[in-house]
């Protein structure tokens, strides 16, 4: 490993994501750690400690973005931002840590804590700005375990209409649906079964993770969350949980029937994302728009690109990734974006040190 390393951290409410970029610009690590932050900050400390143990010896900077301030262990977002930052600093130290503050870029701790609203849930912007810089025109579709971010960009600039969660939800640039944690009852009200429509129970008996285990699309490394009943993460167990949503036991129908139900649920979720894309694209000249996929659910982004007949690419193709990285870079797009941002800032500082600006006194 090169002497210097820059670490990008995405502090989520369910996972911590880490991307390490060496000073030569190569991604050397991409990791994710399960972190049920809603249960308490001790789970955050444990997850952070595990990731810190695997870091290289020389870390120049840690760059932090987050969505974890949303969890209900915090009384409000501002308190969540400040408490999360303080918890992170116990592991990283203030002098080596910068915080992503949306349009303000990377800032120091004092500035971040004085304006927590700029820090809260800004991770989507970091990923989107990186794509805009390297792709130019397109639509970034980042589908994670819990949410989906859809951001248009043109001429290297973001075209988003919302800049916070409330506005982004209203504009459908943030869609609260993902491929692991989303309750099945949030995907649709009813499903076709046995020649009839069956209403779904308003209970969290099953989640999207069950749906995508049955379709065979959920990556094993992304399947980190507990199941709804705390049971196994197998096809049979997923079918049992899904059957319960219909008030049934899974042995009342063959496995093929439950796979068919999961296929309908998948289509319901995909249609919701498709509608959001349609709304966003209707605001722009869609000709030539590329779809860029990110997140563990980006297999859905690839399908959306096919439906819209748009070129498709995965996030981060402009970055070099070493064989030692544990996960695909596109799984952790915001963390990768701010790691690269921290490295770029360090290179600028180094250049200024070598060639300080000379002011004319004439």
C-alpha cells in the first residue's frame, strides 16, 4: 500500500460504509459493516472500531458523510449530527477529520457542528456531484437497502430540485424503498394469487430482502440485516415469511407460487422507481441521458435503463480499484466520492505549499 491513504465514511443508520483511496488515486478498500444504530451509539462504536482495525497505518484524512442522524435514538437531526460526529472523533481524532457539508464541500468539525443542517443526509449529493463531474449528462440511480436516490445532472452540474430530505421526497428524488429493509406491506396493497387478488397484512412479517432472495438477485454480501422474524436467510424461510403476509402458510402452495408473488412485488417496486424517473426526466431534455447505477440494488437501475433504452454504466468506472477491495465500489458510492474529494483537497494543499501564490506589491 502507498504511504498515504484517504478514508471516506458513510455513517448510515443500518450500515457503516468505508472506502479507502491511496495517494496514487487507487481504491484499496471498500467495506461495509452492519450497524443497527437505532439500538444505541454503542453499536456505532463497535462497528467503527471493527473497521478502524483494518485501516492502513498512515491515514492522512478521514472524510465523513451521513444519514444516521435520522434514527430515533436522537431527539432531532441537529443533535444526531453532532452526536454522531463526536462519536466518530473518539476513533479518528479531530485533526484528521473533515465533514461533508453538501454544497459547502468538506469542512472542519467546528463549521460542521455550527451548521448541522448542511451535513444531515447530504451523502446523495457527494455521489451525484462525482458522477456529474466525470459523466457530464445523465441520471444517477442509487438503490440501497432502505432508500433510493435519483439525481439528474447535465453539463457537469446537478439538476436536483430538492436539497433536503423533505423536499427530495416531495420531488421523488428520494424514494423510501430499498432491496433489503423495506417492509413488504410498503410495496403494494395486494398481490395476485390463485386467480384472485389477496390483500397484504399491515404487519412486518416480511421485507424486500425476502423478495430478492426468492428472485435470486440479492447479493450475499448485502444481506446483513436481521430478517423480520429473526429467522434464516434462505429461500424456504423467505417463502414462509412472504406467505404469512397473505395470512397463509407456505406449504399451502408450491414454491413457484411464492416466487410468482415475489416477482409481482419486485415489479411493484420497480414501477414506483420508474414513475419517479419519468417525473424527473420530464423536467429535462432526456436525449442521450445515461443511467448510472449505484447501491446494492443497482440491478434494478440496470433494468430501468433497459426500459428507457438508455446507455447504462456502473458508478465509479473512472476510479481504479485494487483486487484487495472487499466489495464493488458502486456499493458505497457516497463514501467513494468523499474519499476522492479528500484526496483532491490534499493534492491542492500540497501544490499550494510547493508553489505559494506571490502577490504583487506594485
